């Protein structure tokens, strides 16, 4: 069992349960993380979708923002989906007042870029490094990446926009793979965690 990575899901807000199920299906030991002492016990972390402004404020309120930044800087693997992608960006194009980010990927993200809730959609997305054909991407008030720095690798685009990026141990998608039953994105992340564990 020692090869089984312990991966947390930031459980301040958002679709935590679905990520826990997807990680377990990808052979990780998954647990919710709300406090700094819980963060200290995991090998990797998923930052789920939800409302990025609310998540940012709750992370500050729960004393999680600085420990998160420190762990990311120290090389802990992190995977952010939708709002999680926004929190992993170094810069947000149109931040809400008081919105902070964890950082980790040299990218500029545009919030709600694909439209409002009623413009949500599903699309097949070809992701570099994922075998077996495209993954089904669920886009819900999804961001896209306007630009990336030299160290960030674009691993998927949709409609001419960047929707998945990886930089060293940090992975981000603007879509929600946890809502589809296809756990290949989570398996990719579990492999990333295993590689540095």
C-alpha cells in the first residue's frame, strides 16, 4: 500500500465528493482537506470547481492561503479544475475585489470566459498525455487561459482557446472531468503525485 498516494481535495466549497470518487477510482487514497494540518498530511491536492472568489476568501479565512502557496512552491503536485484553474493562475484578467490566487502556473486566466451558467456545455477535448481518445469536458461558467509563460505547457485547447495547462507539478483544466465518469485526468494527476512521492 505504500505506493498509494494520499491526495486531498480542498473542501472549502465546490464539487468535492465527485473528486474524491474519481481519485479513489484512480487508485489514490482521497480525503477532504480544510485545515493546514490536514494539508500537511497529503502528497498532492485537488482544488475543485466552485466559485473562485468565494474559495479564495474562504482559503484566507481558514488560514489555508499561505500554507497552500508554500506547498505549491515546495513542489507538491496540485490539480485545479475550473475555479481551481483560476486559483492556480499567477494572474486573473478580471479579478473580483479581494480575490487572491495560490499561483503555481505562469498563466493569465479569464473568469467565466465561455459564458454564464445557461451557456454551459460538454465537448470532446484532446489532451496531450492522455491515451484512448478525447476526454469529455464539462464546461460550467468555465475560464480559459489567455496566455502562458515559457515554463507552462499547453496540453489542450477547445475552440481556439487554451483549456488545459501543466507546469512541472501543477496541472489545471477549465473543464470538470470529475462529472463525467471518465477518470483519465485524475489518473494522470495520480501518476504525477506518485512520481514525486
